[in-house]
């Protein structure tokens, strides 16, 4: 009796909240739907959909984006499907309910990939050890900066390592970390798990404490997901378009960061890395500004067969650099372009690492690359 | 021909991204689904679901959470429904596809309300002028702080006003802004539009430039949406439980903020406001620490009929304060408790404002209250 009135009191106080829903489920004996549920050898997904006639499951653990798995229905209207436990990683998945893709309402962890939201499955162990919260965690901020080069106020995400605030005399190196087409200033921190990866690497002593700057590489967007900031119109075919952003990195972003943070303001204190389009930006900014960055890491990107890059690579060689690290998956649709970049680096006598992994043009690869080249920076 | 090969090149480069999807839609003549679409007098919602047999629309513009609207289907399998344009505000809505609630896949703006994600409709004009991006925008950071009181490292969100970084000698007052049950350190910044509201009020000269600190009021959670931080078990019925967090505000959070930010470290420089459970925290922290905060604003919360609070209010009166501002909707299920607080303040002779609005226990009310009491702080 006392338990029931406490329950009623709580439900009244919390009415309309998620906690109230949980209490209602508890009070009225309906088990909450658990999804995804990881057991020893498998993962089970569940969706309450008593009126649906077909529910399917699609997840990024299968490379074939056309394949989905039919789910079965129990007598209570809960649809379920199990898959063998995939290798440790972060996967995204969706349900397809009577032909419509949707997220898993029982799973609070979601990621935004460009304009789509996807439910997240994290399989522990292995690489996922870098996605867990470390004991010592850095902070993340979003800042607006003026970009006279582009003619906008723009936004970027900045990670400062654990201890930065309590070390007022310390100066830190900076990694400029660039996203791909379809991403924005939130991509690396949300899909890329940059904070968690950096926290874990730094805590273990594998990586140097560093600041990580994640700008928005789409110069027609002031910022992701805002209201009242109209996008600008650019002509995509205008060659000036690509360099507009690349120039703004050196002319607008680096000066802002080196003014507002305690940074090591020389090439040995600057790294640039980027995936896909951001790999293109990485090459463009180091080609245009040789000697600006000591560490250069294009990921899942390269050059066109026969693209003239020799004079630019020679300029980088002459200016000096500490690391040129190229990463690409052998299933990546840009693998040949990465091979061409590797060959150009060889041909021009630039010492470099060419890291060929399995897999394709995917976040598991980009996160993993960060755990590899991240350990080589600023040493 | 040239246009097509550019398209193919772009699609190859962007494969798998949202941009590629848009290009495919463009290339193959399928119009992208526009939803929601605001026209002069109405809003139209659309969902491509050719295999569904029933699609319904539910939105927060109707107060009755059981009511939803049947959508119609066109021959291409696009379901659609229009509603009269509701008053300017931020609304949340869902589709119900063959009985299953889901978000609008054509709408990139979503909000997380506790464990649920909801699609967002923003109707411009009126109050929504405060939700737009101002010209001068503040920055937002999430920081981890030690809470010896609770025995955890915890996370909070901190807003710094425009110009804070470029004003190294300026000292700022601080608003501690507390969320309700089911919320966390992201609630006020995402559902509450705190950054946009503060930016607009400060830019217009309506509010003083201030720092806003948004902690996590659930002491069993280290932080929202993390992996590898187990929640702590507390006994909800233990009276010490409630004060654990309230004590941590004064013992852990305020010292962190006043150490790491340029703040005005006296009662005239400190305000506390909170909604629902956070309104309870607001009263508890000011009752327990009279004289700590000059500005006290409980929202959609009050006291139980007959609750002994006189000695605590007398202590606040004696210590002195600048503002006691109570806001509540006349449809709020806690309206009577707010009335009881108002009467207790009257009875004890504490000057205060009792702001009674329409509506209930809702974010439109809480955002609106921020635009009202926010202008009264630190003046």
C-alpha cells in the first residue's frame, strides 16, 4: 500500500516524463522492451509493433546496404531478430516497419549522419575500449569564429584534453580534424567518438595531450542544425569554391585557435587530418601552405590517376614535415586514388606511412585510423 | 552531358552520404519529400510510406496526448496531412505508421526528451524570435567537474555570452539553470533553446550578459548518453538523496565555476532557476543556503499544502535577496503547489512576482519564463 502511494506520488510528480513511462510500465506489469540486448554470442533487437505486418532489421554490420533481415513476431506483438555478435565496434541500424525505415525507440543512443538519424549498437571489447569513457576526460566546446575569408560567422567544435584548465602555463599542440561531405562540425565528435578516443589514448600515455579542432568543411553552411542562418549559395563548379574553406583554415581558424587557446604555434605543434572530402582538404591545405603543418594525415582519399602533384609534394618536402600518414581501406571506392597518392609520395621521395586496412569508406575505419595516427603525433 | 558527368563524379565522391542521396533524387527525377512545410495558413506533413496501411500524425500543438490525426495517401504512396498554422512556438511531433511512433525522416531537426527523440516544428514569429540565431552568439561547452559531495566526476553545460573570450578583464554574473526529472545537462540547451534565447536578449540589450550553468540534476547519473559510466544506485526514499545534489551545487559546482570562469562571486552575481524537479532544487538550495543567491526563480513547482517553509523563507528574507520570481501555468498539474508557495511568500512578507501563464507543464512555458525573468536578473 505504501509502495503504491509512493508510486502514485512519483508518477504525479514526473507525469509526462520518460521516468513516468518507466514507472507506468513497472506499475502495470508491462515489461519494457529491451533493445538491443547483447548476450554472450548474439545481439537481439526488439520492437513493439502489434499492428505492423512486416518488420525488418538493417544494420551496418552487413556491408551490403540492400540486405535486411526479416524479424519474427511474438503473440504480444513484439517483433524480434537476433544476429551473431559482430566484432567489437560501433554499428548503426534501423528497423523497416511496413516498408518505412525508423529508429529503435528503446535505444536512447542515436547518431546523426548528415540528415539521417540512426540507432547505435556498441559491441564492447577490442577497439571499443577506445569508445568507453576514460577516467580522465577532456572537455568539449562549440565556438563561433569570424571567417572574413568566407564572409560568415562560422562554428567549430574544440576538444581540450584533461587537465588543460588546471595547467595555465602549459602549451598544447593542435590537431585540425576535418570531416567528409555530408558531415559538419559535429561529425567527428559524435560519429567519430573523438573525445573518448583522445581521452583513452592520453590517459594510457599512448598519445600526447593535444587540442583537437573540428571545423565545418562546408563553406555554404554557417553551422549545423540552426534556425535563422540561411545557407549561402556557391557555384560548386567554381574552383575558388574548394580553396575558400582551405584558405579559411589558415587565415581564420588557426589564428582564432592560437589566440584563444594555449597552443604551440609552430609546424611541430600543428597536425591536420581528414576523411574523404576532409582528406582532400588536408592535401589541399598542406599543398597550398607547405611548412604550416608538421603532421599530414589524409584518410580514405587520394589523387586522380595522373594528377599533377609533384611540385606541391616537392614543396612540402623542402619545407620539412614530421609525418605524412595515408590511411585507406582496400574495399574503399577511393582505394585507387589513395594508391596513386602513395605512389606520388614514393616517386617524390617523401617518407610516409601508407596504412592499408580492410573495409571501405566507413566510420569504423576512420575511428580506427585516429587510434593509430593519433599516437604518432607531436612525438 | 557535361552536367551528367559532373553529377556522376559528385555521386562517386559522395557515395553513401546524405548529399549523394539528394543528388540521386535529383538525378533520377524523384522529388525529395518536404516535411514539414509551412505555408501561409497551414503546415503540411508528409511521409513516403507506400506499403503502410495507416499513417497518423501526433503533435504537441494539441494538448490532448491521446489525439492524433489520420493522414491521407496519394497515388505515389506519400501520406500527407495539414493543420492550421499554430501560434509561433517550437512544437514536437511524430508519425504513427501502422501503430508505431516514429520521427519524420525528412526533418533534420530533432530533440531528445529524456529517452525519446521527437521531430521539431518551429513556427516563426512572436516568441520564436528568441529561438532564432542572433547576430552575436555565445559559446557553449560541456565540462567535467569533480563532485566530492556525490562521489563522482559529473558533467555540466556552460554558456558564455558573446564577447566573453575577448573581454579578459570582465567579470560576469552566473545563472544556475536546473532541469526537470527525465532531463539532464543537455535539456536546457537543446529543448530549452537557452543559447539562442540568451543571445537574443543580450543582443537586444534586454538582459545583462551572463554565464549560464546547466548541471545534471540526477545524482545517480554521471552524464547523459555515455558508454562505460555505470549509474549509481541510490535509495529514492532516503531524504539525504534529494539534498545530495542540492549540496553539491553549493559545495562542488559553484566553486568550480567561480574558479574557472570570470564571475561575480557574491549573491548579487548569482541566480538560480529551475523547472519542475529543478524548481524543487531551486527552493531547496535557497532554503538550505539563504544569502547564497540574489535571484530565486522556481518554475512550475511549489510546495505541498501545509508544508512548513516559514522559517526557511524568513531566513531568506533576513539574508536578503533581489528577486523571488515564481512562474506556473494555470493548466499545470502543479499549479496548486505554486499557489501554495505564492501564499507562503505573501504570509511571510517576502516581496516576489507570481507569474501565472496559460498552459501546463511544458517547454513552451519554461522557454517563455526564461525570456521574462531573464530580463530581470542582475539589474
